[in-house]
C-alpha cells in the first residue's frame, strides 16, 4: 500500500517476503515512483516525514509485524541484510545532525513549558 489509511494519513506498507510487514505512517508525501503493488530495494527512499492523518506533530510512525502480529522489532532475530554503505551512513549523519539538535532544543522548550 502507498496511499491514505484513515488516522495514519499518508502510509506505506511494505511486505518483506511472506512473514514480515512494516508500516510507515503520517508521511508528508511519497518518493517518486512509490505506488501500491510496486517493489522497493534496501536503502531506497519511500517517503518523507510529515504530520498527516491524526498526527499531532511531525514524526514517522513505524510498525513491525510478523505473520500479521505486531511485535517489537528489537526482539526479533532477523535475516542478515547488506549493511548501509559507509558514504550513505556519513551522509545520513551529516543531514540528521541539525535536525537532532533542533529536536533537543524543542525538548528543552517543552520541558520549560511543563514546569510552569
């Protein structure tokens, strides 16, 4: 699925073989070429973080299912996959650093507001 899904807003659901399914929701939009029934490759951009549906602020809602049951992805032993290329990881870290700093700043603001 690549489309609107109720309170999730813009959503992409990926089926990984027969057992695993992941869901990405509240997206601002979809990357070029992403559509229901299409295929994606590891590392391919599928969409952009947003605040659609019943979201109260920009974030990515992520779900992980095994055989249709929601599970904690960190509790699963998953098959090996190719690692992220070093240059892509460095690029991600470079692009995410200012965003992480802003989130830290916003967290401080929210904490200050909560202490009133």
